């Protein structure tokens, strides 16, 4: 007869689950509300989502407090791993989501926001990302990844345009391929080491001194390809511009930030030990990926005629820039990754929100797409404030001081310098100069060209409501005054990253 | 107030610019002039409170910004930067005052005030990152001025200007990060403070690399010979005010940064690269002078002559002795005054005829005698006539470099004399001879608004040419301390001999004086 399984509730450490459970409860609650009374206004769901995200944020602050006192916490049969990386990335995920969800309160009516399911899926997706970053277990990573990705595909498709269906299907196909790669890679690691926990895998591999180096490399290749898709690294980036173009501008901005930080954290956990194991091949491959992603995406962005596609390539390039942190693999570079991503989320969400604010439902005849450069010609004459803010975001993305992203770039390049990657530091700097051109192109259109006839200022703010304006104002203030918050932010991030052993 | 005078100088124009958005566009010019006058008065106040016997930094401010990464808001002024600050305030003031009718004048004046903030910031920052912030930020207003008010090729010119300088300064940024990292390795603490960097003695091979990285940023800004191609476009397309500020102040950022960063931080590398840089400078002097002679557009003549004289400044800077560096700083001011005035003068004729082609003119001396007089004076100054402001600077620069190399100095000297040819030829084409175009017969002479800008410049040109001491003395004091620092820091024999030891020579003169008694 089997012994009765005896697990004490305390050893489960249910506290570790609370930040993920909050959005799940929120999502279920939204569905329940809809069941009792359907046809409620979107404002209700937006506010409900914000409420739950605030609670989530509060729970995270609690976890952060525990981490500062006791260090890393494990829970749920050691499936959950709440370390500094998990907490930092969850802060970014939840924070960016809080900034994103008010963008649903547009002036014009859009199809997707009339469904309560949109908001339920949105919260499920956040929970998925949170699971993904706060575990060491490859299976739980996989579950989190798939939960969030499936929700995200649906959210894109709900925009209800031909292009958004195309985008969702494209993203789904690529995502399925990536998921296959991921499970295959994990499988090989399991076969090699008998474990699916990254720390265990690292210990076993180090103990037998990488005897099966061939198999390790195969596994790494699969995992790298899988995360290459998620992080849109060249040459796995091909979906990105199309998907960004097909989804709504707000959603595209969100996609450029939140899914990527989740993937970055997993990549960091996985590659941290591999980089330091001294496998030259892996270092070379990562080096090539980083340089290719930065440079090629920048060059493609140069020739785009559509602002949104330009921004899509630009965020691919930024992902490559940040991927350098994982290649360098020092505490400073890992902190730089988080600093960069926090500052990037402000700026990028701001610039995509500006596109979102100028969204037209019906295109006028002279415009080929909704975000062509022509649309923004002479904007300084017709909508000076909006043009100035847009220019601000562009300058920040280009890395012009003293705006937000400059400090991220500064710290990132500095980490390359201290890590001994001099050439990489130069490549990163020169790539910023190349990128300057396409950001400048939009500024040139806005400030130096004459407006297209029949284009009045109100189209740039046609979608504006108080909520959208406050989000953009918030992003703009964050972009300008980033240097004030820099010191506490940097100390906070560095202590969290350092105390988690990265 | 005097403790924070530098912060006030930097942020007063910025604040004024932000508030300027509220002012009606018909009244904005008066507002701009008022702000310009206040700023200039503040800069004069700075000058008069400045103790010219002190060689180090004065009016320093220190606010921690990112302590864990060693970024602090540090400001300070010494004899090297003081007069460039005054010059920047002065040129913004007369630039706004003499602004001719432009479209969107409100945007123009607000942009100019922002530009003034960045200029003040660059010349008073004593922290690498703060310096870099203002250095880069100065590109944006200039981009807008050239791109929005320029000629037909304005967009190409402005983007080229921006990208060129942006790319160069990013390489410089990497150099700065290395510098901070070496400081961290030496002391265990991050610091971007320039005065901290001065204390760091680096091995020669590292100095060479870092010198090259900083050189990229500075040389593009100056612009030095192979990197100069953005400048003719920028000058050719920019509106008058843009060219004036660009030539008078913005280009000085590069030469100033050589003296502030490259020389004291990398003395051995500076000596190592002395001759390559000097040769580049001489190529710059000769080559651009030849191009200037071939120009048909008078503004391009002035633009190329401006580049040519920047070569002399570089030559003086890399003389590595007190005469040369003091001379080059003095020449920066002189060049600012003279080339700024020349661009203003070109603007005067352009407003009347809407062309800058020299063959459209001729015999202007008959119809515009006052204009011809001032133009003649400025041209003489530009050529380097004795008793004008340029002569003092050029003479000292060449005198300084003569101690390093006779032949190169001789070449540069001849090139300057040859440089007189194109200026005189241009003057002859425009002002002498018969009036060949009927439109020119009834041109009005310079009016009051233009005189407001031109007369003070003419007075300065002659006054400082005859009596340069009030400016030269504080410059000399600060330069002496920098040269001494370079001598003490240098590690190679070559550098020790090339950079004079001022303490020793002072001792010798003292002891010989005692013997005489």
C-alpha cells in the first residue's frame, strides 16, 4: 500500500504564486461579469484590468521586499523561482501593461475592445509571461510561453482587419515552429542530464565537463532558434514587420516590449552558464547574431516608407542591441539589459501610442497606408505639440542625450567596454549612428516639409482621449526626465541582479 | 547668485525659450532681443567677477547625478572657456537683433535660445557626460535651423550635418566610457569628471587609441581636412543666422575640446600625433584656400576661408606650448568675430539681391560705401592684417608652432599669405570696377538694424587687434597651468622635450636674475 502523500502547505510557499494568480482571477472575474450582464462598456473592463494590474504590482512589491530580506525564494515543489530577475522583469511586464491598457479608451470605436474576452485574454497573457520569467523549469517556461503566445495571437486577430488576420496567422505559424524548437532543445538537455531545471542542467554538464559537447550544441542551436524567433533576432525576424504592421499600433508597441523582456529573461537564465562555460562556438554564434541583428535591421529600416514598419525594424535592432548584454554576461551588462528595457518601454510605447492616436479608420486617397511618412509631412505647422512630442520620442530612440534611451545605451556600451568587447562597443556606437538616419527621416518630414494638401492637424489627434493623452504625456515626461530617476533605478536593478547571482 | 552663475547662464535661455511659446509672434523679436541682452549682461558679469590671476577652475558647481556610475553635474570656467562663453552670448544677442524678416520667426527665436543653452553648456561642462549631453543636443536646433530655413538643398545639408557629427561623437562616447573605465580600474570608482581624468596617467599605447577615439568626434566638428565635406553644404544652405552661429561658436566646440580633453588627458599621444595632425591642418589651410579661390558664390568663399583659418587654430593648439595654445584660443575668438561678421555681411547683400553669386555684383563700393568699408575691414582682418584681431592669434599660433617645426610653420605662413589672394580677389569682384548690373545701382546702404550687429564687431576687431591684453592675460594663465600639467603627466622622452617645463624655466630666470644682482 502506498504511503499517503504528505506535503505541508508551508513548503509549497504559495506566496510565490500570488503575483500570477491575481491577473488570472481578474481574467476569470471579467468573464463572470460578462456572463451576468453582457454588453457592458469597455471602460468597465479597462478599469477592472487596471485594478488587477495594480494589485499585481502591489504583490510584486511584496515579493521584492521578501527578496531584499531573504534572497531568492523557491516554491511549489521548487518549480517557482522568485529571484531578482523574476521580480525585475515582472515589474516591467506589469508596468508596461498598465501603460498599455488605457490605450483601449480611444475616441473611435474599435472592434476588439467591445469584447470582454479581449481583456480576459490580456490578463491571462500577463499571467503567462509572469510564469515564464519566474521559473527555472523548462516545462513551466514552455507552458507560460504557450499560454501567453496563444493569447497574444488571438489579441492580434481580434483587431479584425484582413492584415491583422494575416499577421496573427503568420505569428502563430512562426510561434508554433519556435515552440517545437524549444521543446526539442529541452528534450535533448533532459536526455543529457536527466533534469529539466536549468540550474540542474548546468551542474550536471559542468560535473561531466561537457563530454557530450556535440549534443549540447544541438540543444543550444534549437533553443537559440526558438528564442531567436521570440526575440526577432536576424535571421528569425522575418515575421516581425508584417505582424507589427497588421496589428493595431498600440498592440505593436506592446509586442515590442513585454513578450521580449520575458524571452530575454529566459535566455539570460539559459545562456548565462553556457556563455561562461567557455564554448567558443556559442560565443561566436551569439556575437554574429547580435551584430547581424543590430546592423541588418538598421539597414532595412533605412529603406522603409512606412513609419510603423520602420519602428518594427527599429525594435528588432534594439533587441539585437540588448542581446549584446547576454553575450557579455557580466553583472553590469545584465543590469544594463533591464535598465535599457525600462527606458525603452517608455519611449517605444510613447512612439507607438502617437501612431495609435493618429489612427484613421478610412484612408484618404493620397495615402497608401495609414502610417506613411507623407502623412506626417509638415506636422509642425498643423499640430505643433504632437509633432514636438513625436520628435522627442524619435530623438530618444536615436539615443540622443539627455533623453531616456541615451542612458540605457550609455550603460550598455559601457558594459561592453568593461567586459572587454571593444569592437562590439564600437559596432554598437556606429549602429546608433546608422539608426539616427531613419529616426531623423521622420523628423525631417514633420519639421521641414510642407504639409500635404487636404491634411489638417486634427488627423494627428483624431483618436485622442484624455486617457491616451495622459499616457503619452507620462511617456514624454519619463523620456525627458529619465536622468532624475536614473541613480535609484540603477542601484535597485544592480542589487537585484547581483543578488540573484547574474 | 555668483555661485550659480554658470547654471543660470545655461538654463536662463532654456527657460526663456519655453516661456517664449506663450508670446505672440509679432512681439517675439523684442522678447528674443531682451533675453539676449540679459544673457549677455550675465556673461559680462561672469567676466568681471572672474579672477584672472587664478589659473584653475572658478565658479564650480557640483551636483551628484548618477553617483553609482560616476556621473555628476559639474560646471566650471577658466580662462580658456570664459571668452568663448561671452562670445556665444554676444553672438546670440546680435544674431537675434539683426534677424531679418524670416518666416516663422517665433520658431526661429525659440530655437536660437535653445541653441544658446547648449552652447553655454558645452563650454562650461566639466563632466564628460554632461559635456556630451550638451554637445549632442546642440545638433538638434542647428538641424532645425538649416533644415527649415535653408536653401533648396537644405534637407540634404542638415541631415548630412547631423549624421556626420553624430557618428563622430558616438565614437568619442566610446572613448569616454573607456576613460571612465580606466579611472575605475585605477581608483575603484567610476568618474566622468574631467578634472579627475586629468590626474590619470595612462600608458602610451592606450593614450594613442583614446586620442584617436576623441579625435573622431572633435575633428568632424572642427571640421578637419578629410572630414570637412559637411561644412560647405551646411554653410551654403543655412540661413544667415545659422551660418553665423555655426562659424562663430559651434565650430569652436571642436577646437575647444582638443584643448580641454585631448591635450591634457593624452599628452604623449598628442605629441605622437603632433606632426600628422599638423600636416592635416596645413593641408586644410592650403587646400580649402585653393577651393575658396575657385568659388563663384561669395558665401562659399567665406565658408572655405573659415575652414582654412580653423586649420591655423589646430596648428596653434598642437604646438603644445603656451604661445601656441594661447594664440589658438585667441584665434578662436578672433575667428568667431571675423567670420561671424563676414557671414552677416554676406547676409546683408543677400537680403537685397537674393543672390550670392559674385558675378552679379561689381562696383558696389559706389552705391554702398559704408557696407564696403565694413566688409573691407573684416576682409583685412580675415587675411590677418596687423592691428586687427586675427593677426594676434595667427601670429601667436605660428610663433608657437615655429618652436616645433620651422618648415611646417613656414608652409602654413605662406599659405596664409596666399590666402589673402582669394579674399582680395573676391573683394575686387564685388566692390570695385564699374557697376555692371543695373539692379545694383539703387541698392540701399546698410541700415540701422544691420549696423547694430556690425559696428560692435568692427570695434572689437580693431580694439583687440591693438590691445589684446585684457583677453590674452587670463587665457595665458590657464594655458600655463595646462601646459605644466601636460609636461608633468607625460611619460615619454619625446613628450617631455616637446612640451616645455614652465616651472624649470621660471626657476632659471629667477636664479639668473639673482646672479645678476
